[in-house]
C-alpha cells in the first residue's frame, strides 16, 4: 500500500477549512488531520488509492451511508476492524464549499468523542510541588 502524498494532505486540509484551521500529521502510514487538537479526518490508502476518511458518530453515520460513503474497515489478525470514519463523498472532494457540511459533521463527531472521553475519565486534581511543600512544613535545618 502506498502512503498518501503530502500534496494530497495539504489539499484535504484546504477542503476541511470550514471546521477550522487544519493540520495534517503523519501517523500509521498515512495522515491524521486535526483542528484544535481534535482529529476529524484520516488520510489512508487501504488498497484503493489515497482517500479522505471523515470522523463519524451515531448521529452522523446515517448521513454518510445515505451519501454512499464507504466505512473505514481494515483487517488485523484476519479480522475486520471497523472505525467510525467514512470516505468523503466524491462530489465534496471537488471544493471546500461542497465539503463544508461534511467537515462540520466530522468536527461535531470529534467534539462528541472528546466529551464522551472526558466523562469516562474524570480528571483528578494534581498536587503541585508548592502545595506539597506547604503541607509538609519547613525543611529541617531552616529557621
């Protein structure tokens, strides 16, 4: 399998601009496209050429399926693994204006995933060295 080209990654970032300023970073033989730290798309060649895969969730999945988009499936240890990404509609690959509603769907799915992850793993307060030192009192030998 060939890796997507940097030129294709830049083009996809331009297409997805409606979701915010995008950055493409190399990952797993392809690229991850993110905005504000949220991954909203992948660029991966699963054997049929380089393709833009947009993040989906239970709310947007039907939109992608109705548009005839392909679900991201790869094989690991001879078993299919389904990810919540769908290929971008062919016509949306032609312009940022046509991609805009799909970019917003992908961004919303990324935001939903971030929220679900935050709810699943509540943050625990981290003690700082100042707080710890204050609780311990002055160090020995100090007046």
